[in-house]
C-alpha cells in the first residue's frame, strides 16, 4: 500500500491516505468497541481457558475444579458418598458461587491492604487447617477430623507445608476482611435483656376464640378490598432483589433403541433383586440416581399418590420387600423397592419408605449434537432484536412458561433441572437471553422477563396471595356478630367462661407462653393475641382482637417473670446467638449487594 501511496499525482495520494485512515480507524474502533462492551475481556478469558470473570479478574479452570472438588468433599461429609445425577450440578453451582464470593472479598481485601504476616500464616495453619487438610483421610478418626493426628503431623519436620502455607496466605486477607465486617456489628445491653425477657418471661392465659367461617363460598373480593388488604399487609411482602424468568425447556429425544437398552438393564437388575440379590448392593453398583451411597434409600416418607397413577397402583398392592416394575421417565428408567408402609392416622393418606435404582438412557452422540444445534438456533433467534424467547419458541411449535419471582436464597422450583439459570438470571439484565443449559433430560433456555429491586412486592406481583388474604379476612368478619355477643356479655358483667358460652365460642387455656414462642399451635398465627396478653394486668380481659385465625378475647391468669440470676448465666449465650444471626444476615446482604454491583461473567456454558 505504501508503494501506491508514493505513486501518482497529489489527488491519487490524497485518496489513498483517506482510505488508509478509514480502514485503520474502523479496525481500531471495532476493537475499542468490543473491549468497551466486555467482548475483549470475554475473548481473552476464553483464550486462557478461564471459566468466568469478576470485574475483569479471571476465574481459572484450575480454581474452578479445585472449588468443585472442595464442594464434593463437603457433600461426602454430609451425605456419606459422592454426588450423582442432579446433585452434581448443584455441587457445581455452589462451587461457582463460592468462587464469585471469594473474588469479591479478595478485591476488597486488596483495597484495604490486609496482607497477613508470617506469624499469622503459621498460627492459622496450626489452628484452622484448610478444608482439604481437614478432610484428608490421614487426619480422620471415625469419619471426623482428629486434631491430635493433625497436631502430630504439624510437628513433623519431614513434611513440606509450604504449599499449604501459600494457600493460607492467599485466604487470610479475605478472612480478615470478613472479621472486620462482622466486628462492626454491635449489640447493646438493653437489647440482650429484652431478648432474655422475650424468651423466659411466661404467662398462663385463658383464651376465647371465635374462628372464621369455614364452609360455603364467599363473594370475590373487590378491587377496593384488595387495595385495603395490600396496604394492611404490605410489610409481609418484603423481599430481596428478585428475578422472574421466561423458560423454554426442550426435552431430549431418545431413540427407541437407546431407551430399550436402559430398560433391558433395569429389568435385569429388578429380576436379580427379586431373586434375592441385595437391593442396596445393586443400587451402589449400578444406580445412577441420588442416594446410591445409602443403597438407593430415599430419606423421607413419600405419599403414595406422589408416584403417579401407574407406580402408585403398584405401591398400593405390593408388600414390603417387593419390587415395582421398571418404568421409563424421560431420560431414565426407575424402579423401587418398598421398605415400609407408614399409615398416617391424622390425614388418612398412606406414605411409604422406598429405595430406588435409576438407569439413565444414553442418547446417541450424533443425534444429541443435532438436537443441541437445533436448540442453539432457537436461542440465537430469541436473542435477535425484537424477537424474544416466546416468539422464537412458538415459531418451532414450542411453548414457554414463567417462573415465580426468586432470589439465590429462594430459587424457583421451575428451575430445578437448570440450577445454573438461577445465578445467571440474578445477574442478567431484563430482556437478556441465556445460553443453553443442558441436563440429562432436557435443554433449557431462559430470558429475563421481569426484575424487582429489594423491598415490598407490587400489588400485581402478589395478586393471588392478596386474594387469599382477603378471603380469609372476609370469613373472619362474617363471624363478627358472635364476637360482638361475647363482648356484650363481658360488658354486662359475665365472666369470660360464661361470655364464651353466650357467643358459642371456643374456650381454652394455654401455659408457658413467651413472647418468642406461643407454645400452642392455635396462637402461632395470632401474634397480636400474644402481644396483647403481655400488655394487660393479671385478671383483666382484653378483646375482641381481630386476627387472620379469628376473633380473640384474652385473660391473663398468671405471670412468671424471668429470673435475674438466669440472665447473668445466659446473657453470653444469648448475645452470641443474636450476633451470629445478625452477622449471617448482614454478610449475606453485603455479598448480594456486591454481586449486583460487580460485572460477573459466567463462561462455563458459553460457546
């Protein structure tokens, strides 16, 4: 090009110079734009093999794999075996969250220059070993960390502790930052004394309750009713920042021969169990579902109807020890062994304890990739300007659903097969379309439908709970005449017992009631009643008190003050409990706020 710029007349040279400036300017401008939009950082991170970035700092694959291994160790300690099936993905989600939190803490620790001294590193290694050391078999006794074995190893000069010292040196700044944050929380002496009184000051009271109307249909609440109920109960709808996602789940299509191979294997295992082989051993050796380390046992009673119509019918007739027929459910074949029937005399709905064996269907690789490519094209179409996930799905004859509003502490049940989408949705912007998340059974794409800041939910968002509250309140107020009859009898000089009879109300006595615990299920949903009881003198009747569980009248028969001597013994314990609770809440809120401020990129599912 320089040759041509030197040739020709002045006009020709001018044209070549203009073309050169335009080309070079466009080239540099494109790079500036890409880096300004974060693409440069993502490209650099992908090129280096990183799995994500936090404010531009890379999360390396080695860090991620180490975090996953640490979460696996925690899982083993809690459940006695390795995670399988869906639990593996939740372990990976926890590892990702832990790394993001660690990076955020490291950034602030660097800002405050919280570098540890050599002495601090040595003391930390001696008194607070890293998780990987605490979980090491050499330092375990009966499955628990043995401090004596660890202390003996620390004193061994032949062991190279340098790698662990370096690991602790990297961790200590974030620990020191957490200590500073949590040390900023204080608790005053009056707060501790109030907490003691709330736990240990007791009353015995006689209660009259006029319950709500139970049967019959109530007229639908008006818009004015819903507005009034919203204003009255608005404080109950407070929530942290939350997100709602539009969800497209595309089931993985399995070939008949793939499903048949899994079914044949499951039927073979079922026959072996029926012939007397140990079901637990078969589950440990062959099952691909949760609970394999416990022989496939599901650690909760399960109502029979929860198994569905087909398996439920089998559960209703087989005897303990017998095996159900294998059944294909999505991408897996499952069968159960009935361990025990658990009749429920209260509800009359029988429950069972079972063990299970799951055999996964193995899809053919080429067909699976073709399905993944097809879903990826839907995702790209959804991300196009003016299209969106709903339209892109409908063009392929598919339908989307909406999740409820959720946050990291309260995930949406609709996203159980795509837990990665929960973290993605909390950080993405409204309208943004996710990458494709794949599980054993389906491909999932989500789009941010709505986002709400921390604070009370809008009236529209809680429309159904408001309708239910309005209905309950209407049923309470239908029975107000009965409460008025009790009040009239009391005004006429009748005792509380006689007034209850006059109004046809329920009378009962409760003892050991504290401000912190009602000790009676009939008062658990009526905090107004407990509060009123502690505010009146012995023998005086107060009421009617309106609650969502009816109208109440209260007479305090006895008060037992909290003993001052007990306060001196318990104030340290109470202080620690309250501070620990506040510290957990404060730290969780601080991390949530930092996550929202930071620019976090998850590249694990990004092609």
